[in-house]
C-alpha cells in the first residue's frame, strides 16, 4: 500500500473559530450537509436533521458516559498539579496524562485525596497511586469534565460550572470515557423523538473513548500510526436494527467516528454484521472499505488527527478539505464544542 503523508492532512485554521462553549440549545448549532457523491455543500441548523434523514434510515448513537476524570491539585512545593486520569490499573492505581511531574512527587487534591507519582510508562503516562481505592466516588464529587486542551486554552476567566453536564450527550448511560463522543452533543430529547416519529430507527452501542481516539498522529507515513484499543459493546437487539436496515437497503447513519469504528468492526466479524463486544483498534483512513456505514454525522476535526482520517476515508480527502475551507469562510465553530457536519 502506498504511503499516507501526514502533511496531506495538515492545514491552518482560524484559532478564533475554536468553540470555547457549546451552542444553546444543543440543536441550535449549525450543520453543514455534504453530499458524499459530489461534495456539494449546503448550510442548515442541527434541528433541521429530520428534513435530511428519511423513514427507514437507522441512526446509530454511542451512549458512553464521560467520566469527570480531570483533577486539579497541588504539588508538595505548592505548584499547580493538573492531570487527566486515563485508566485504572488496580484499585487506587491509575495511568494519567500530565506535565511537570516526576517520580516520587506527592500531590494533594480537594477533599483530602493524596497521590504519589510512581513513574512514567512507555506510553508517556504517569503511574499515580491514590490514597483511596474508590476513585469513582471521589471523581463523582471532585472531578472536572475532561475538556480538550484547545478548549481550556480559550476558557480563561469563563464559568466552567456547566461543563460536567454539557460535555455529555443527553443519552449517555454507560460511564467509561475520557472524552465525549462530540457528534452526539447536538441532540436533544425532542429532536430524537421527532426522528423516531418520522420512522428513523435508533440503534445504540457503546464505545468508551480512550486515548486511541485522540492520540495525535506523529509518524510521517500515517499508515504506520499505532491505534490504541478501546472497548465496545453492541447488544443483539440494537445490532438487529442495523442488520435490518442493511437488508432493506436503508442508510446506516453513524453519529460520530466512535460509532463508525464500532459498526465497521462488527461488520468485519465472521459471518458478517452482528452483535458483539470486545476491544477494537480499527484504524480507518483513506482506502478503507465501508461495509456498514453509509452516512456520517460528525464535528470538524483537528489537523493530523485520526477522526480527520476517518472522515477523509468516508468522503474523500479533497472533498473533505474543500468542505473545511467552506466552513472557515462561513465561520463555523470548530471542534468538540463546535458545529457539525453531515455526510450523506
């Protein structure tokens, strides 16, 4: 297979368009419709989605729930200590992303929590031991929403009290993600009801968003990027709705890149599409053959990121980058709290 130059997926973007806060209400965000075959673009609001879908389509959502896994505390020296917990190794022992830490450091956090930095692993994660085994309970009370760094950079002085609720889909059910499946942030209960009432099927799956989704691509031949595994689950009843849609020739419209990766993983099982659970490191980039997904709702993505590669695989690199340039001209709001794109 020919190489996939990372530089082909790099582009400048207007920093001022990075959304620091979400649209209110959720479905008032803008929605760019891109025709998959032609690349033609039209402009809408997310609440217009019922006009863009049709009876017999199946909308597939990821009902993972984001953990409040960002912690802000102090070093023994008094300096600020901030970390993102990304995985539990055993009760009280966690992998964390942070900067400015060293093995042996003692850290303190609100509510009496203490941690000792034990070292750094081969993936650049700090291993931290806390003085409580019930970190889920601690995070529920004291943790912060794990907002991406590019949002935090623009949040200085802004009220962040609503982020734990807003950086979460309205249908979130199964806790386990360290980042939101952001394409789903635009849905409201009323919009979902409207889609159901017009005959759009709704199927649910879970993929817990981990480092695999947002780990930066750094190798110049992007084919060689190692995709980290993330856990997924799609029960039999939910998979049956997708399988029926595929049999009947309807569109399977994935909400987000995480739903897409799960559906495409399940479509590669022996015997074809069906229910399943496990770990997937499926890395979708240009050249991928889509076996289940025929429509994609997604946000705008950072340059040189795996979600951008997935969108380029689905639409085509040239058409996708042209759509992005149109979004910049039309002042769409970018990234996790930004506006959306539907590729149909």
